[in-house]
C-alpha cells in the first residue's frame, strides 16, 4: 500500500530482456538518490511511476536496485521500459506513517494521455484524457494517482473518446516529481481512488443497504 506522496526520483539506467519473445518481461536497473535504499530489503515493494514492483537485487554502493516486470505489466503500464527515463519512486507505507495523500494500491487501472501541460500563473495546468472505462470513477475534487502522484481533480468533462480531466500542480510538485517531464501527447499511468472502486462494485451488486435495513446502534451507558 502507498499514499501517492513521492519519496524520490529515480532513473531507469538499463533495460534487459528476460527472454527472446514478446511474452517475456524485462529487468530494469533503477538508480536512486543518495541514501534512498537505506532500510530497503530484497522483496520489498517500491512503486515505480505508480506501479508496485518487487525489489530483486540491491546495490547500495551504486545506489541502484533491480526489478523484474512481466509482459502483462508492461502492456498495462507506460514509461517503464525506456532506459534514461526519470521515474517517480515511493516506498511501501509502514504502519504508523502519515497518510499524506490518499490510499493507493500501486495497481495501474488505465493509461491516460496528456492533452495540455502549461504554466498558469505560479502553477501548472495538467489536462489528461482518461480512457472511457475510468470515467465513472472520476469526480470533481476527487483523488486520482498520476504516475504515482496523489492529485486532486479540478475539472471533469465527459467526451465520446473518454473523460478529460484538469489538475492544478503547484511548483513544488513539478520540481520534486517526474511530472515535470510531461509533454502534450505523452502517456501516464492512472489509478482511480480505492473508495470509488468499492462504491462502483456495491452499486453493481446492489449491496448498498438502505437506512431502514441497518441495525440500530445501541448507546453505551456507564
């Protein structure tokens, strides 16, 4: 589990095939900021651009680690197979940590495409077209994870080709995450809010109880 608060920016320094066909995945070598790997062990989870991955080797002296990413994960994500690319890193949440963003699973729900990324006043306006299946999960002032970053949706516009959303990024977010590298036409990993996911499921199954069916809560008396 994660929070969408980026704890470091890494870089994919090398990509190696794990097999000779498209059904095989890849091994990524990731460089990290100095000291980032302190307390990290083999098998730990680190989110790369919002996708939860497992640490397979560690080289603290070189400030690098590796992950193996399957062909399935490569097909369902973007930005995780190109050497030289900067990526957002977040270590898994520990019990007792602050929940600064929102509850994030590290499972990418879809790929969005940047329509606009431009400065507006002191901030930046990020406009993304989300795929149609995600439209029902996106709401004004709702939470959305973009390349692993917990963000608030400021505008929602439903279109035949998908759902266009606008997000305001403050300078701190642009400077301290890899979102500053985004350009119009680029692709991003999207994860919907966990609460929206469960509400949708309950609506599908009719599992949301009416007030009349709820058992009364008895008051505690001393």
